[in-house]
């Protein structure tokens, strides 16, 4: 791990496991070797670091491009292996960077809903995740995090007590046969399948 990533990984692992009794269900599925697109529900700002600290190897993350406009924040995000992305319209640079990472055997974390859920329940997936799946052909590892909404929901000012659990599903290789040939319909079909897997990961 890069030094900055290791520091953040250690701090958030300590926070998650000492204050939120962090647990993993299905940890055996995390041993997937090589590249994987890790897809998760999104209910809190705690989701990226709490999911990231659960893995012993470094992950790559996506974050809103606007967050990188702040000099200090942008520097920290880049040091934590974060890829800037336009949430409404992924550009060619972020797509190419992600594909290069996946083809080199890295793991990338992505939130198909695109933004945090307002009430803690899984929301419909945006087509963007399907685009990355179709272009990279990487295996998909679905995970669902429980408890971070209670710990730090959208609009909260302070952290709250909670018990956080990460449920890890079986990795799968999406098939393109029998789907729309190309374009947004194909990407949305793949995205909808992703959310079905995530919704099924209950406690």
C-alpha cells in the first residue's frame, strides 16, 4: 500500500472495529484473485473507507470530480487512489483509467446508485456501472454494507453509535448474451442486475 493509503486504512480500520464492532459476513468471497469491480450500496460518507478497510489489499475508488477542486481535499483523495468522475456523464479519461486498472489486476470500488440513499434503502442503479462492466469485462464482487446509515446518515452532523456489518456476495462474471446489443439499454441491464445482487445481501 502507498504510505498515505496505509495511514488512512489503519485509522479507519481502528475506527470501524473498535467503535462500530465491524464484522464481515462472507469473508471467503473477498479472497478473489486479480481484478474485480466491487459494487456496493451507498448510504453514508462512511461507506468508502469502511469497505476499503475491510480488504487487506488497496482498492481504487471513485469520487465526484467537484471534490477534487479543493487543493487539500484533491491531494488527499488522489493519495488514497481515488479516481475523479463526473457523476452525470463519465468521461473518457475516467473510463480508460479504470479499464487500465482492472486489466492490470487491480480492484475498483463503485457505487451503482451514484449517490447516497436518502433513507438507507437501496435505490435504482444508474447505467454508468453497466458501462464499466461492459467495457472492462471484469468479474463483479457485490457487497452490501449495513449500519453506516444509522452511524452517519445523509444530513447528519455527528457520528452516532451503530453496529456495522459488511455482507459479501459471491463474485460473478456478467454475461452479455441475451441483452440489448449496445448502448444505454445494455448498460442499464447490467446495472439492474448488479443491484439485484446487492439487494439480496441481507443480514
